C-alpha cells in the first residue's frame, strides 16, 4: 500500500515554503505545453511566494500535501471582493494546485480543494473560482469530477514578437512617480516597427 498523504495548512514562516517554491517551478515547467501564452521569468516561484506570503492566514491560505516529512503537493487560494455590478459579496479563488506525478489519483487533490473551500467558506466566500489552461485536459476533468462548472473562456492576443507580456523593469527616480501610460508607450515604441512608431498613448 502507498504511504498515507496528509493534508495540512502551511504558515507564512513554515520551513516547507522553500519546497512549495520547488513544486511551483515544476508546475510552470509542466504548463509550457498546456497553452500558457505568458512567459514567467526564471525566478517566478520566488516572486510569487514573496507576493502571497504576507496575506497567508488572513486573505489567503496555503495547503500542503505531506508524505511523511516530504511535501508532495500544494494549493494556494485567496479571497477577493466581487464588484457590486456583479452582485457583490466575497469570492474565493484557487490560484494554483499541484501534486507531484507519483502522488496523483489517490484523492489528495480533492482533499486539498475541500480543505481550501472550507477555509474560504468560513471567511465569508459565497463562491469560488479557478482558471484552467485551455490544454490542461486532465485539470479540466479533475474540476468537473469535483462538480465545478465551466464559466469563462479567456482569450489573449500577443502584441509583441515575444508572444506574451514581458516585465518592464525600468529604474525610476522617486520624483518621477509611478510609471504611466506614456512610459509604457515609450517602451513599446522603441520596439515597434517604423510604421508603428507614430502612435502615442494619450498624454498624462
Ligand atoms: C489536478 C490534480 C491536482 C488532481 O489531483 P489528484 O490527487 O490526482 O486528483 P484526485 O485523485 O483527487 O481526483 C479526483 C477525481 O478527479 C478526476 N481526475 C483526476 N485526475 C484526472 C485525470 N488525469 N484524468 C481524468 N480525470 C481525472 C477523477 O474523476 C478523480 O476521481 P477518480 O480517481 O476516483 O477517478 C493533479 O493531477 C495535478 O497536480 N495536476 C497537475 C497540475 C494541474 O493540472 N493543476 C490544476 C490546474 S487548474
């Protein structure tokens, strides 16, 4: 019999977070063939973790799947406000769920989702959503088996040669304030073809 897998919540100072980072990277490596049109940077996992860490336990939760003392899977979920024009209230969003291939089809994904959904429900969520890459057919089968319904198709049109959205990291002096439309237009114009270079964004 395969060893038992335990599902548990991870805190923001849990030493296992470095393992979550490793699995996150593995997940994005898998997603390359599943329809993702964006290009995550090489340090995507570290950036993602830094972004969610502060809200863990309040606006978000991280569920871990443990085989003995080894982390074999994780799920992250968060809460957000539904706009008034869509009825208002709170929604949960499962942003990522991943299990190492050797630990799949043993009901662990289902248990991680159930734990997260209960966490979200207890904090006032009325509904919960997840995005699935268009070619992740086993992912779609998983959500459908759990009773989730398809609601939305997300479309994307690449606007540059790279085919997706790259980070625009420009060094800004404090007196310049936050980057605005004009700055983005300037970056794009530098890369645009001569015929496109006359196009400017509206002035601030
Ligand atoms: C999706 C994932 C988390 C599912 O975890 P899991 O532990 O293997 O799933 P479970 O064992 O709880 O499966 C529950 C049910 O979902 C369905 N299901 C799960 N994986 C499936 C697959 N590959 N193909 C078809 N149906 C599947 C089955 O009906 C299954 O019940 P059954 O095993 O009794 O038939 C896991 O496969 C994974 O990490 N995949 C890669 C990352 C990913 O795609 N994440 C989802 C992104 S939105």
